[in-house]
């Protein structure tokens, strides 16, 4: 069945168009004024125009068949008209009415290029001009056909043409906008306030019509009633849509035609043609006003929607641009901060390089010069005891130079190598450090070490860097003793993913005036048993790599306490 419908779809559409055209012609005949040959409204003109616009020109045979049937019906009972004349007049008028609809569709397609010309005001005016022009074809063909057959005289052909033209135009203005607007309705939703508002409008219009019907108004008020309809049309056009406004205009037009035919209302004149003309002007004016007003409202709504979308897009663009600017500012700030850090680092490295060159030239050459001098003395002195003393001093100078080179290597490795995450257990690490430093004291002096470690699981950090830190701090604790047996206490506690380390000694201590500079490169707080001045500097640089902190508390003659706080590597 669906395939059969699809195969004969065009034929079915032509048949439907013919039926609709003939039905609208019946309505036009029903609205005819008694005692006149002209019709107040010719609905088929509007019906044919709307159907051609919606369904395309392929359905024009349906209009032709409907027009032919309606004309045969109109002239069937006319006395003195032969069958040949009946068919000839019906065919000519049907051709004119079909041509009228086709010309209107072609003009609408060329000038407006839209099936609904009521969205913009200038398109609506084009539709009105097209309607005025196309109606000339149908009314002109009918007038000439009736004049040629002798039904109307040459003296009345102009009047007949004008009445027919107005009837066709009113039919287009009244039916075509309503059909086209209704066909475009999609997903109509009515809220309770809208229904209530529409109900008030309908009740008001019904009340006015009842007052006219039963004569509660005097003649002056009755003649002014057409103007009362305009506020309602404005109301519907602004608050609802074209369908609602044209529906009210359609109902008001039919009501006005009915009351006028009953000789009631403001349009009743002494002559039926005058009454019909007065009524046609009223219907044409309210239809055109409603169409133009609705188009203006629709155009304004479209502009408002475009403006809303433009504002939304503009706001989105502003937000995107603001976000981009913020990102650019953030990136620029990061770059500036990075540049500042880089400049600071360069300045620091330049200062360290200057100090390094000076210290290397001094601390590397000094042991070598001492060794060379001692060798010359040993060659000249034959005393075995003195030769042994010379060897001891040469050994001390060599060990001093070896320590200095080792510290330089530690600093270089700390600056170059990436931090390595490993499992660290502090007990073997500290024991290994003390074993390496066991020769730092003289043979006549022993070392007392007190170690306390609270660790239940592995601590994750860089083991080599931790060893460098502990080696330098414990080495200082042993080296700078206070003439008595050195005692070194080491306490380690792992708490909340942090290593808290304390190294305390009973050595000579550091003066308060030196505490602020002990971490500077090559700085020596004392010249007695002085090292290279790199130890605590290396400790500070290494802790920075591990994101750790160091604090030193010291008192001359009592000893030094070093506190370390090192977070676990993530």
C-alpha cells in the first residue's frame, strides 16, 4: 500500500487540490450577497495561491479541474445559455484562475524566494503587490469571457471587473496568509497564561458581536465598531503569532459578512453592492494591517534573537580572549620569574666562579708548594727523625689537597646530576659515614659516637646526596674538637614523610658573628685546622636539590647543633 501511494503521490495531490478548490468555491457562493452577481470574497483565489506555493506548480491541473467544476456549477442554471457557451465560459474563466495562481507563484519565487513571505516587512509588501497584480489576470479573464458571451454589457464590464478583482484580492489576503502560516507551525506549546489571555480576547470579541446582533448599540456606536477590532488584532499580533491574528481576522470577516447579509451591522448601505464594497474594504484593510504588523513583530523578534546570539557570541569571545590574555599574562610572568631566577643563578655562578678561581689558585697551589718545600728540606737534612717529620707533613698536605679535590667533585656532581629516588635506611648510611671518617682523629684521641635512629620502613631520597650532607656535617663535628675527646650525637626520626636529623658535637663551636655566613662559598670561620670553606656550602646546595632545610645553633667552647629537615621524594 505505501508503494502504491508513493507511485501515485502526484495524482493524489492533484485530486486533493481539486477537492479543496471546489470546497472553497462552495464557501464563496454561500457568502454571495443576494441581488448581486459579484461575490464579496472569492476564497479559491487564496486557496489556489497557497496550495501552489506549498506543493509546487505540478498540482496546477487540480486547480484547473476545481475551477472548471466550480464555474460549471455557477453558470449551470443560467437561462438562455447554451451548453457550448457554458463550457466555453467555464474553460476560459478556469484558465484565467489557474494562470492567476501560477503567475503569483512565479512572482513570489522570483521576488521573495521563500514559501512564507511574512517574516520580514519588505517581503510582506512584495506579497501585497504580487496579490494586487495577479488578481488582474483572473478578474480580467472572467470579465472578458462574460462580456464576449453577452452576459454582461460593455457599460458594466468595468464595474464587474473591479468587483471581481476586489473579491479575488480579499480572498488572497484572507486565506493565503492563514494557510501558509498554519503549514509552518511546528511544536506549538501553550502555557496557562497564554491560554487565559487568548480566552479573554475571544470572549471579548464574542461579546461585541452579540451586542451588535441584538442591537444594544445605537447607529453611531455600530458604525464605529470596525475600529474596535484593530486593538484586538494588535494584541494578537504582538502577543501571539500570525496564525492567531489571521484566525481572528478570518472569523471577524465571516461574522461581518453574515451580519451584513442579514442587514445588521455597520456595513449595511442602501444598495447591496455598496454594502459589499464597504465590507470588502474593511476585510482587505484588517487583513493587510494584520499581515504587515505580524511581519514587523516577527522581524523584530528575529533581530532580537540575532542580537541575543551576537551578545552571547560576543560574551563568549570576550571570555575566550580574557582567558587567552590571562594565560598570556601568566606565561609572561612565569617567563619573567624564570628569567629572574636564571639571572640570579647566573650572577651566583659568576660569583662562585670568581671565588672558585681564586681559591683553586690558592688552595691547590699551597699544598703543592708546601710539598715541594718539604722535599727540598728533606734532601738537605740527614737526620732520620726530621725526615720522618717531613714525610708526615708531606702526607698531611697531600690529604688536604685530596679533601679539597673531593669537595670540588662533590659540588660538580651535585650541580650536574639529576636527583635519584632510592630506598634509604639511615642506620647503615651513618655507620658507613663514620667508618670513612675514622682516620679524621689522631691516634691519641678516640671518638665517642651516640646514634639514635627511629625508622620502621624505607625512606625515599637520593642516597648519594644524603651521604654527602652527613659526611660534611659529621666531618666538621670531628675535626673542630675542643681539646678533649670528641663526642658526636646523631638522632634520626622519620615523621610524616620527613626525615628529621640532628648532629650535635662538643667541639669548639662557632661564633655568632660567623653563623650568618658559614654557608657562603670558601668562607672559613677559623684559620686553625681550616678546611677549604666548601663543606657547608656543599651541604646547603645539596639540600636545595632535596628541598630540605638546615639550621645551626652553636656556642663558643660548648659545641654545635645542626638540625636537618628533609622531605621524602614524591
